[in-house]
C-alpha cells in the first residue's frame, strides 16, 4: 500500500526578550492533520533564513519518525513534501555546499540534507500568505484564520 504525507512549516517572529523564533508545522495524511507542533526554537537564529532552515530540520526529524512508524506497519511511502515559505532555506537544504553564510550552522540542522538525498522528503516553496502553518506561529486576522482553519480540516 502507498501512503502520502504532506507537511508545511513556518517560523514566526522572534520573541522580544529571548530573541528565539517560533517553529510551527503540521503534517497531514488524507486531508487530516496527524501531527502538529508550535514551539520556540532552542537557539537564536541570526536570520530568517536560518530560522526557517532550523524549522525544516526539526520537521524532518518528526517526519522520519512518522515514516518509520508507517514502514513498520507495511506501508510504502513516497517522499514527503515539505512546503516552506523561505526560498533561501530551501536552497540551503537542497544544495549540500558549505558556504560562508552557513558554516556556523550546527550539524544537527543539516539533517534535512540527508533526508533529501535519501528520498525521504522533498522541499517546495509556498508563498507566506498561502501557508496554513501561519496559524501556529503568529496572530492572524479573522479572515485568514477562518481560511486556514478550513484548509486544516
């Protein structure tokens, strides 16, 4: 049997006192959410691209756990799409080259590169105003909230 997971991530603005960004993601299966999280990141990111990259890596670890659970039950999984709204973080994850701007990133955040290489996930861009994961990282207006809530099922 084939199963297909779908994940969207988003980081929110840094908190004024701690300067840590908020990671928010959800994973859906058959148009229903099976996993979601909204939390402060463990370290301070130096840019929004780095914050998104850290969120993608944390999300990738959760996806790997879900995939292993499904594989134990006998399901074959296609690569899980991760939709993010930062093109820089998508490029860093897809391009395993050490650059001046990313050499300070911790090795734990480069886990997404291994998952992309192994075919566990694929990374796609989604515009920020169309990303339902915004619900997990910031306050939304009533219209956006109702729109995204209907998408989440």
